C-alpha cells in the first residue's frame, strides 16, 4: 500500500473539519478514474444509510446494524472535530495541534469515468482509501451544481 498524498490528506482534513464545505474532485484509484464532490465523513455517514434504506429492503435487524455502523462513523467524526476545536481554543488558536490524518475520503455524486461521455444525473456515495489514490485534481467532471 502506498503512503497517502499529504496535500490530499490536508484537503480532506479541511473538509472534515467543516462539514458545510465541499469541493469537486477527480481521482485515479487503482487505475479507475472517479469524479464527485468531496464531502465530510459526517455528511457521508448521515446520508449513506438513507440511500441504503431507500435502495434495498433489509430485515429490521439488518437495517439496525447498518444504522449503528454509520451512525457511529458520523458520531466519531463529529467528536474528533469537536475535540480539535476545543484543543485549538485551549491552545489559544495557534494552530500547533497534532491532527489525526484521515485514512479515507468521501464523495457525494461519485461516478466512474469511462469512454467519451461525462456523467449526468445523481451519482453514488463513495468511501475511498486515501492510500489507493494515485492522482487527483480539484475538478469534478460533468457534475451538475447543487
């Protein structure tokens, strides 16, 4: 496994720290070209269970397991963000905090790019290991504005 690109990790950290932010990205991941909108882990976690619920019919206990898994993912991200904010406030806002760098990025409206056609419509939620990204650019291809 490769070491993650530090600039991309920094960008993901910025988005994760402020869930109101997002940015279009196009990535190369294991040879595939993906495009979408980089969002916080909180936004990803809060929305992916809803998409699963609308797409598949789970038994009640299966749905509960998925809800628990993604609710915990979102809660952990929110807790880490709040701890960073509190530590920064205590440190006087000098920015000399050691941050846990993210291992994953999260895309909204994610598409795999193939052939000569740009994606249209609503894409999928993607969770991608940063160490698997071999190239990236802060531009999403063919995305509609939200």
